[in-house]
C-alpha cells in the first residue's frame, strides 16, 4: 500500500526513526552500560547465583535484545495501521 500523501510519509518515517533511536538507546545502555560501565557496581548484586554485571554481559543483554525485537514488531505494526500501510 502507498501513503495517502507526502505529509503522512514524512510523519511515518519521523516516528519510525524516533522509535529506532529509543530502542537503540535502551540496547546501548543495557549492553554497554550494564555489561561494561556499571559492571563493578552491579556485581555487588547476585542473580541466580551469578554476579549481576557478569549476567548482563553474558545473558541479560541478549534477552533484552530479543525483547526489543518484539517491542519493535508490535510498535511498527501499530504504526503501519495508523498510517494505513499495514499488510492486512
């Protein structure tokens, strides 16, 4: 499907890029921040018997990344419906 007009197209891409930036910031904070920068402080906390900083570096950032994929999918489906470019 095509956009109704140029204003819808511009607004759609503005919202799309905004969503991407927000999700990338979350991904960066979790992977780089929790796994590297704040690892020493997080290592004071135990999670399933492991230090939390280590857990985020090894497992947690991957779980968050997969969750971000599903969030992106849901948000983009809603955005597509909002602008009438969904596949349904």
